[in-house]
């Protein structure tokens, strides 16, 4: 497979058993051959983390303290080159084969630019891994029963902003929400941020846009509900600003699943 014009960035605060499992899956399924621009951020690093980075030919970005998800991503991305970047956490296993991985990433890169999207979501639609609360949230409002209808009637804005979770419930979500979901080619979809939340999980983004818009807005937020009181980007962006901006979001069939192994380290 030909290399592609993108970089890979991973954050891994401990949890090295999950990290090793993920990196093995990337090697097995051809992801690591698609670019030589590979970076891994290792807060509170140990020799084990450094050895894993070297084993899989990632540039390690090392610092002694844990400064939370927002801080980790900011440091990581600042050290990465401009252009499309695939952002991952240590417990995201690649489930698709080499050809599918190449083809989805190639099309994701094209669509990111073509639609000036804020992100391409690459978490596997039908094997997202656990935890994934979005499915239950969606069914509470969009099932075909009186209780769901009642909730939609009295909380229409709540119902609207979780329509994006339909991708993980329906094979053809555009048939259920045609006014909000545009079907593209090869199983990809285009939606607005007014119906789908920001996610840190398995995303392709433009490096400069990510720093200038997403990181900047998360830093400005007064919300501090993440682990240890640190900002984690997702909580800071789940606000009216995100929905009102109506960013373009691309949803791919998906390549990765969340798989955290026993030795979490946190």
C-alpha cells in the first residue's frame, strides 16, 4: 500500500498493556506503514513506555507530570507537522485489515479537505467497544414507542443533538434522519455538529484547525469536570457554541474499537 499524507499522534498516560495491544494491531493491519510521521505523548513516562515507542518507531514526547487530556493533546499536536493528523488514545485497537485501513484513511483525508470538516470520526460504527453510552441515549429519544415520542415532544433540542448517535444504531441512519444526515460514498456520511458531539476518540483532524479552534476553545472554557479536575476537551465542547457553529463532521464506517485491558494504571 502507498503511504498517505498524514501523521499519527497517540497519548498514553500509563496503561502500557493497552498501548502495546493497540500498537500490535496497527502493525498487523498496515497502519504503521502508511506514514513515517508517528508521535506518542507519554506523561509520567517509564522505561516501558519509551521501549514501546522505540519498538514501533514512534517519536516519544516525554514529560514527568500528568496534566490531563487537554494538556496532553496540546503538547502532542504542537510537536506534529501541519496537515491531516490521526489522533488516538492508548486503548484503541485497529480491527480492520490492511486494505480497508488504507482505503478508509485515504478517503478520510480527501473528505476532510473537501468538506472543510472539523473532524472525521473513525471509531467503528458497529463495534465501537465499551463504554459507549450514546446508543442508550439515542434509543431513549428515538425508539418507536410512546415514551420516546413524549421525550422528543417535550425536549426537542435534546433529541436533536443526539441524532448523531444513530450511526451506531442504524445501518442506514440517513433513512431515519434525512434532513440531518447526508450519505456520501463508500459508507461515509456528512453531518453538522448541531446533531453530534465532539469526540476525542479515533479522529482525523487538520492539525492547525485543531489547535486554533478546538484547543483554544477548550482552554477558554470554565468547565472542569474531567478526572483529577483536568480539562478533557469533550466536556468543554459539549456546549451550545459547538452546536451553533454547525461545523461539518464526517462519519466513516470506522476502523477502531475501544479496548482497555486490565492494567489500566489509573
